[in-house]
C-alpha cells in the first residue's frame, strides 16, 4: 500500500478534513511545546479554542466522516504522545457515539442523547467518562452506587479510571442503581464540585499526560433527567454496544499513530546514518526487509481498522440494524486487538533498529516506548476478545462457514445483518 493508498483506504475522499489541517498542525506544535515544558495548559487552551473538539457537532449522524476526522487528530497526536492522545480520545469516543447513535423513534435514551449532544457542542464542553470499575479482589466490580432520591439520584462511591479528569467539564459515568441495573448518568460540573473528589494520578509515571485519575463521589445529587441511558430503556443496551465500538475503533488509532511515528523515526535514522563502509544503512538489504515488515504490520492493522469503521458506519438505524451493530462491535474489537498489538511490536522493532540513542536526550521513541504497552490493556482486556473468537471458532458451525470466515468480508454486511441477528 502506498502512502496515498493508505490515506484513501476508507474512501476516495481526503483522509482528514483539509480544513482541520492547519489547526491540527498548530495543536501538534502546542503538544510538543507543552511536553517539553511539562505543562499541557497551553495545549488544552489551543484545543478548546479550535473547532477540533467539536467535530461531533459538525458531523452528527455521519459516522464515516466523523471517524475520518477523529482518526486524523488522534493519529497525529498519538505520534507525539500516546498518553495525551488517550485523554483526547476519551472525549472523542463519548462525544462521537452520542452524535452518531442512530436510534429511531422517541425512546427516552434517544431524547437524552440529543440533549447531551447539544449541550456539549453549544457550550463547547470537554467530556470525560468513567465505567465506575474498581481494582478490587473481584474482577468487574462497580464502585459507584446511585440511590433514588426525590427528583433524582444521590451518587456515592469510587471509580479507578477517569482520563482527562482535570480538564474535562462534563462527566459521563456509570452507577449501579440500588436494587436495579447499572445506568449511565452525566454531571455538567466536574471541576470544582464539592461532591466530586478527583484523586491523584493513577499512572504516575508512563501515561501521566493521559490525566487518568481515580474519582470519588460524595453524595452527588443528579436530577432524573441526567440519566442518559436508563437501566430499563430498550435502547440502552444498543447505546452501550455502539459506544464501545467507537472506543475500540479510536484506541488503536492513537497507538497506530505512535507506530507510524516509530516507522518514520527508523526511516530517518536509516537514511541519515552511514555504515562502516560509508554507505547509508537504508541501502542494506536486511534493513529494507525489516522496514518492509514494519510497514506491512502497520498496513494490516490499519486495514482491519478501516473495515471496522465502515461496518460501524453501516449501522444507520436501530433497532433495525441490530445485526450490523453486532458485526461492527466484533470487528472493532478485532481492530483494537490487532492495532494495539501491532503498534507495540512496531515501536519495539523500530527501537531495536535505532538502538540505544532512542533513550538519549528527548527522543520521541523513549516516551512512545513506555506508552505503547498500554494499548492492549483496555478497554476490553485481551482475554475477553480471545475467548469470544475462540468460542465462535469452536461452535457447532464449521469455521469455514458464513458465521466465521465470511463475516469478516466487507461486502457481506447485509448478509450478516440478517444472519447474525
Ligand atoms: C491509559 C488508560 C486510560 C483509561 N482511561 C479510562 C477512562 O477515562 N475511563 C474509564 O472508564 N476507563 C478507563 N480506562 C480503563 C479501561 O477502560 C479498562 O476498564 C481497563 O483498561 C481494563 O483493564 P483492568 O486491568 O482494569 O481490567 P481488570 O478487569 O482489572 O483485569 C485485569 C486482568 O485480569 C484478567 N481478566 C480480566 N477480565 C478477564 C476475563 N473476563 N477473563 C479472563 N481474564 C480476565 C486479564 O489478564 C486482565 O488484564 C483506562 C485504561 C487505561 C490503560
């Protein structure tokens, strides 16, 4: 795949909104400057004052275009700091899922989602989220509870993860309603709220720029209309799945941005450095093959990503397209699994090509080397993705059947939309 083909893998349109390009370049410079000064305030000021955080307002209900735009931003930032890009990714995946959720009808979730979408874009808010999970002795435990109180809910408890915690304005969170199922809530006042304590960095070394912190709720009151996805609403489950698909699509973009940067750094090193014979290292056949291997890994992972993005864009109306949503969720989990693993391998191989000088001075691969290993760790843990694939392969249907190998074909969406439902 040539660079141009790679850019156009998803469609014939330019990869990134060309209008966004100057703002994106200026944001990238602000990120580089902020990292060298150890302070990202100016980066976030630049981000907020641009139109980049509010792409979801422009591309509402247009998953394909919105994904392309988010790809451009996250891939670029991921090549500078995967950690900072992860903070931005958390804003993008929530705001994008809300902007493109194709619920039909007048369901409660649909109306609330519309309201949050308007709020984010009209007030130009950044959004953080927490799945309310805790690191306890039992996997999957929720740390946040909601108690019904007149006109709303009282929220209490602790959550391990919130990225963008000290920059975001609005927080979307899950809480377990007492005696009921978990539901999704939001609060518009994350900062300076006496009922919300933003804790110290969860990752105090690598990934510090993701601004990931624990969070504690102390009897935060949220009115009933701040429940985005009520436990008993028929659209809530589809919203969870749709949002997860967005998240698993955008996470690998960040880390593939780091991988692309690693390939670029290896390219520069090999072209600019001469061997003992005086010839550029880039002319050594072994190096050419090594670079080819990295590019092929990158291309394979990117192809999986764009295939999954197209599958999500095919979800145009719910519940009608429930089968397509299932396929998009599966493909996005494949893309996340493949993309984050490939990125880790590519950055590691590029580091070996360049050698110890990666850790000299302020080399970008020093930071990216420490950050890229976080890719495979979430949101879905690898064991869950592997088990799903293993179960499918071991079902009574043969692997060489329409439920296994064929579902990966991009031209097969319609068949599977019916077959998988
Ligand atoms: C940099 C970063 C930023 C994040 N930011 C946010 C954020 O802003 N908001 C948010 O809500 N979350 C955030 N997360 C959390 C993320 O969404 C996942 O919840 C998290 O990464 C899951 O990893 P864990 O180690 O906490 O999982 P755990 O569930 O604690 O799993 C730990 C380990 O147990 C094993 N395991 C777990 N489940 C299974 C299973 N079903 N079967 C077999 N083995 C299993 C696996 O080996 C797994 O690695 C962030 C994570 C990272 C790494």
